C-alpha cells in the first residue's frame, strides 16, 4: 500500500474495493462504510506494542469527508425523529453541528469543558477521554440551553466512541438536567470496548448507539504489519 504523509489522512473518500481489506496493513487501515465506500485511517499502536487502533481526527478531515460522514450519520439519526442534536467536546462538536444542519435544524446544543461564570456546578460531571487520559476536566451544559432540550427527542453525538467514557459523561450530564437521549451517534465506533462501559451506565445504551462505520483492534504480525485478529493463523 502507498505510504501517506500525516496530513494526507482523512482527505478523500474512495470508491468501493479501491483497497484490499483482507490483507495486512502497514501505515493505514481501510475503513469501509455501509455502501462500500472506503476511508484510509492512520494506525496508532497501543502501549503494549502488539495492538493498535485506527484513528479519526475529524476536524483535520477535508470538508468532503466531513460532509460524507455527517450525511450518513444524519440519515441514520433521521429514523429516530430527532428534535435536537447535542454535541460532545471537543471534536464531537464539529460533527454534531454538521449533522444538525443535515437534519434541517437551525441550531444544535454544544456541551463544553470551559466553565462560564453563569454555569451551575450541579450541571457538570467529570470528563475523561482515551486521547487525553491525563487531563481531568469537567463537562458542562449552559443552563440557558435547557429550554431547547426539554421534552425533546435528543441525539447525543461524538466523533468517535472508543472507551465509552466521554459518552457516559454526556449521558450523566443530560440525566442531571432531567434529560435522556433517544439515540447516541458517532462517525466511528472504535473497537467494541465501549459496549461494556455504556452497559454499566444502563443496559439500554449499547443498543441506542449507532455509527457510520466501525474499526477493530489490530494485532501486530511477525513481520511488523497489522492485521485483524481473525486473520491470525490463516
């Protein structure tokens, strides 16, 4: 496969079957969408050196890729008759805004990690992320936004769901506000680790979670490449 420069990732959607997904991978993983279109994602090795994840940084994506992912997620969320999209910071805000526009909404509600002086401590929860594990933050909702969400069908949107920690914080914050999302949406569902975390928050949440595409945990091969776990020994 062709080696990509770091800034070349997430810039183009490719037609179905452009890349072989049944072989091992070197510097990028080929994600496949429901319609067969493909997107190349960089591979990020984990601390053990033997496993890796495919990465998506959506605010570095081209407008064409963002548009393609937002269009597909909006189409999936439309089946839930959504009244308002709520976005999780930081990268989830980029996707949530685009999805809300695709749904024909005039606005969306962003959650935040910056406490304004008029925010309320009872409308905040601790927030952690797999990409920033050492940064302890709080997640807030602007109290002025609550009337937009009362008695509404809410979609909680993030760019990537990986460990599930950020989504659980979002669910908890909405619950503190007397709200509950009818669906959780993301561009990428990264592995299956998030399922257990969401199930701890409530058995309904894994089934309410949808993504545009999913990516697995990859395993290192003897020659230093990366492959799907199911390919080992074949």
